[in-house]
C-alpha cells in the first residue's frame, strides 16, 4: 500500500503492471439545472424545469472508457464531504480501479453548477484547494498505454512530465477546457508539440490561437500537434493528422444536456485509437459517443460496448480535405 501525509492511498501499481488508461484530474459534482425557459442574465431569476446532482469532472472520461471495456485507473482526490462521497460511490459502482484515489481526512469539495440548454451550457465551479501530486509521479506510479489530461496543463513541470510519459511509452491525450492561456503563454506551444492528441472545442481553438477563423486556428494548431481533434458541437468535428484532414457532421438527436458530451467524445476517440483504427474511425466513434451523451443528463447516457454499434450506424459519412 502507498501512503500519503494527508490521507490514505489505494495500492500503488509500482509493480510494473501496465494499465490501459490513466485519467488524471479532479472530480466534480455537477448540479445540473436543465430546461431553462430563457438565458440567465445578471439581476434576473430563471426557473429550470429539472435538476439533478450528478458525478462529473474527470469522472466522466474515466467512466466512459470503463463502459467501453477498458482497464482504467483514475488519479484524483476525495475528502469527507457529501460531494466526494457521492462521486466516490458512483466511481466504485462503475467498477473503476481505486488505486489512484487519494482519500483526505478533510473536505475536498469540487462543485459545478451547470445551466444547461439544448444549444449549450454555462457553468460556475468551485474547488477546495488540495496539494496536487506531481504529474510525473502519477505517470510513473500508474504506467498506462494512454494518459488522459482533461484540461490544458502547462508549465515546466508539465513539460518534464511529458518527457516521462514518452519514456514510459504512454501516449498523452489532452483536452483544453476554459483554461486562461494562449499560444503566447510560456511553455504552451512546447507542451502542445509534445502531446499526442489535443482536443479543444471550436471556441477554445479560436481563443488559444487568436485566429480570426476556425480554419485558420485549425491550421495553426495542426502545425503544432501530432493529432488535432476539434469539437464543433452541432457542427460535428474535425481531425487532422500528418496533413490528412477529415470532417464528420453531427448525429441529429433530441438534446437533453451537453455537459458530458466533450468527455464522452474523447473516450470514443481513444477507444478506437487503442484498437488501432484509422483517424476516420476514431473520429466517427468520438462523434457517436459524444452524441449519445447529450440524450440524457450528465454522463448517464455514455454508451457501453453493446450500445455503441447502433450509434456508429447513425454517424454521417466523413469528408476528407
């Protein structure tokens, strides 16, 4: 058993056992307000038609990969609070390996209020501060084929950790999220050039690059990243690798909640990637999983292996450019 000065850690995988997927990131308890009658504006009150408290944050890609049959370790922190207890119980119910869980003797509240509409969602989040384990240490403790970083991380320590990942033969998938940085922020360009797959959405790609159009942003990022995947919501998605660009439209669905769509999209892409499938098939699987996730609240509709074929059958044909 590994130990930590602030709490108990599950059994470390320092035995050298190589796992399929390592997810590194905080849990969140998502307070999802859905069915809003109109947009929320300062000074106004809007009633939602429904409300749920659901597990979110890095729980979502970990759970989605597990449902698709992968061996998943999730490195995260839990405390003594109600939100930690709820998400920890959900993680164990999904069969996630708890060797990456660090349990603290104090509250570790991570909460997001999601104001969800069929078109998009707005979010307000809070997280209790907790001492973070060095990224390189986590990568060494839990060697895996793929590591998922659910948000853009930068800094010299991240650069060093990516070198550790490459030395271990671990491929790194990095999402973007609403991280306040640009390509001019120190180390960001270098980090993107070292990750294996980077997956911003369209707004994030524009903000990150400062480009005037999405096509221009895609060109800039594709010049930095080995594999670029850009999520366009109802416009589908684009992937670029080695000069090959493919586009796939979205699947028409009755959208209930978009909160978990991006993380389930990532899980679909990596599921196909780990099976050695083509860039087209990886993008198609990503679109299928992302669309499925929007048909229910939170990540509850993330597909499993039995459900995936019916979603793949609905994916539009890809276009190459």
